[in-house]
C-alpha cells in the first residue's frame, strides 16, 4: 500500500553549479503531473513524465528541477556577478532605441536588475544537448523519485496498520449484530403480547392473527443476507489492503458497498441494540473513507 502524499529531494554538481530535484505530491483521484524546469531543458519533459509515471499512478505530483549557485537559483544571485560595463552598454543601446522612436526613456532600478540578471543567466546556462548532462539530470531525478516513493511507502504502512485495526473493530461489530439478530423476532413477540395484555385484549399466543403478525415482522427484520454480503465485503477489503497493486479506486467501491449493507441492516433490524452497533459501524466506515482518499 502506498500513500498519495510524499516528498523526495536529490542534488548533484553540474557545470560548476548545484542541480536540485524536488518531487512532492498530494491527494488526487487521477495522476495530475506538473513540471518546473529550466526552459532550455524542455526536451527532457517527456522522459521526466515517464519516470514519474513509473512510480506514481495517482495524486497531484509536482517535479521541480533547478540549477543554483551558492544556494540561489540561477539568476537570483546575478547581482554579485554582473558585468557593469555590459549593463551600461545595454542601457545606452536601449536609450538610443527609445529616442529613435520618440519614446520617453527613464531607467528604473527594476530595469537595471532585469538587464543584469538576464546577462548573468545567459552566461551560466547549462546546455542539455550533451549526453553527460542529460545522464546527470536523469540520475538525480531518479534519486529524488526513489526518496519520494520510499516516503509514500512508509506512510502507506502506517495507513495499513490503521485500516487493519478499524477493519477488525468492524468485524467484531458485525458479529455482535449477527449474535443479536435471532433474538429480535422473539423480543418483538413478547413485546406484542405484553401490549395486547396491557390493552385488555386477551389473545391466545397461538392464534392465527398473532402468529401471522409475528411471521411478517420476522421476515421484515431478517438481515441474514445483508450480514452474509457484509462479511464478504469486509473479507474482500482485507485482502485488497494487502495487495501490492493500486488499491485506491477499488477500495472506495468496496467501502461504498459496505455502507449500503450497513444502512440496510440499520433500516431492517428495528432493534435498539443493533442500532447502536450500526452507529459504531458507520463511524468506523466514515474514518475508513476519509483515510482511503490518501491511498494510491
């Protein structure tokens, strides 16, 4: 079992700078993948997507690939490395261009910063065309994805323990309902006869009308079939939890079927003790539904 929530990070040296790859994910019914990488590296996008799909089939996954110098992304620390003469020359050219078109030209601090960072980024850009660079980037991506998958697996183990505990509690509640079920019709018979006596209607318990009423009630409150299906669904859910395949969607369907049987039992049984067990079953079921949304 794997959680849909995870994080992985890996770094490597590349072109005198630091390559950092970060992978993170949150819950989503389908695989929703987004990538953030240097624009010059767009050629790697298809390969990156395939690498992510190999470890994740559901969830909103974001992969961020960036180069940095001294801990800052390329372009962010450009002020410490700009060529003042080149910035000034660019500014002169921009002024001349503006004057030739009769456009007012008033340089701002923001404009100077953009010129400086653009020039520095151009100097430090690392080409992705050579095979060695591609290999380093993809190896770093693989390392980040392994850390990402390991975290999702660890969280999945914690979820599995929680699921099994709640499933065991539900199985105990189902058996308590099954133990009480045969007593419902006789209890109704005693209650019916008591009410008739209190009303001053002395009827023979063996009279046809009484027997018919009791038989109809026993048929209406019979939950044998619902208990059989409920036990089957719980067994299926238990088996699925231990499966190595993707379980999220199928688990959601089984929990939906479990909920249907629990609701039917509550409606048919018409018994206070069974109603209490049904409420507890619904509480556990709601918690399972909340948690299953975290499972791939």
